[in-house]
C-alpha cells in the first residue's frame, strides 16, 4: 500500500484534529500529486490550527466560516443549499417582500415559489412572506388571486437569495374593468414564449387590441398560470385571467357571459367570443385543469415533436372553447384569447 506523510503540523481536516504522525493512503504512485492535493486543500483554508477559533456565523456570506463551509461542501460533492432551512419553521435564511401601491380592494393573494400564499388586505403598502429562503436559492412571486375591483402588476418578482432580505418587489394596483372585454388575436403566435404569462404582451400589441385596457392570454401552464387544480373548482388558481362574478363582453359591447364564483364558465356562455372560427392556444382540459401533455413543454417548445391543446372561440360550449381542436403541433403558430383585467 502506498502511503504519504502529508501532515507537517497539527491541524483540523474536515473537522478532525490531525497530529504530525498521521498518515493518509495515497491512491496515486506519484507522491507529488498527493502533495499537490494537500496544498490545494490547505490553500482554501480547510486546514487550521487545533487551537479554538473565534466563532462566526456560518450563514454570513461575508465571514470566513461561510467561505470555508461552501468550499468544503464543494470538495465533498454536497450539492445541498448552504444554510438551507425549512421555511415554514423559521430560522436561518432571508425573507421576501416589497412595496404595494393603489390597493383599494380585498382579496389580493400572493404566492411564493408556487407554494406559500400571503393575503393582502385593502390599503396594504408593504408586505413580507413569513418563510425564510436559504442562501443561494431562487424565488418567484406571483398572484394567486387579484383583489376585488383592482388589477395589480408585479415588478422584480424573480431573483436569487444572496446575503440579505429582499425588499425590491413592487406591486402596483389599478382600477379593474367593469364590463371586461374579450377578443381573439388577429395574428397567430409561436408556442415557445417561455411560460403562459409571457403571452400577455402579444395581447397588448396585436392588431385586434381594442386600444385601451390591460389584457391577459387565456392559456395555462400549471405554474405561472392555472385556472383550476381540480375539475371545475377554481382550486389553487395562479394568475388566472377571469375574475369571479365578472361580466364579459365583446369589443362591440355584445354580452358574452358572467363568470361564476370561481372565475370560470361551467355550463356554457350566452354568446360566442368571436363571430368566426378560431384556433387558439389554451393548454387546458375541458374542465379547466391543465393538460400536462398539452402545453408545448410549458410553452418552451416550438418543435413538431411536441403538442399543445388548442380551442375554438366560435362556440357557446366550454368543451370547444377550452380544447375543441385538441392537440396540435407546437411548430405551428396559433391565435390567443385575450381577456381584459
């Protein structure tokens, strides 16, 4: 067995005090390679004197303890987040929050990392989620539900935790529409927008845009936008486009229908959204749940090997509106149904 004496003085290696006579098995026949490995470890500060050292916060990214711990985890192949905690139990980590303006209605509910929800009452000007997020972890804030009488928008909702609480997220709220318009885009759009919410900008720039108002696209991916987690219930909605008990009309003022208590249409609509047949992306099943195999890889693919669910807006029944044209190739562009907020 090849051995190399590589400890020249007492010290700690990975938490163990090593004496001068300690030996390490050298799996290489080249002694210089073993010594090179030793000096590499020594150079990043993993070997320290056996004397007691000053205590530091190992989760303080400015401390030597933090740097040593991260380096040791890297060498040992530990890929877990440093200072990781269970957010719901509190403890180490940093909070996510920001400012709110213009919130006049109740019911605004935020969702953090597709899990933790936070309800903001009318008049709220600041917010902070109770969960603490580990250093090095990402965060994303979205709307679970909008406030009554308001349409709110997010600024800086996505980022990564480094060494402080996040306070830069902004929520700006405006008065929502009373009789809200729905239209079908003139143009057809590619499937690979990145996520469901990214299609909203197409609604604002399409030639059929009515000229005023904020619109969102009626399609889902189950993550950035969800209509219902279970059939026809509106459960666990995320940034859904229809409000509860809201009247919807065409651009010419023709009444379409009023949504139910969950922001859905279950039995049908009184008037078709459009006067001609359409084929628009939805990603929906006929019961408003997300079709996990019908979102073009969560709207990241325009490949002919992937498929997305397409509906037809020239109808009064929900089956046709949500999924009437079935699965279509993601390589072919399709229209959008756009809903005023």
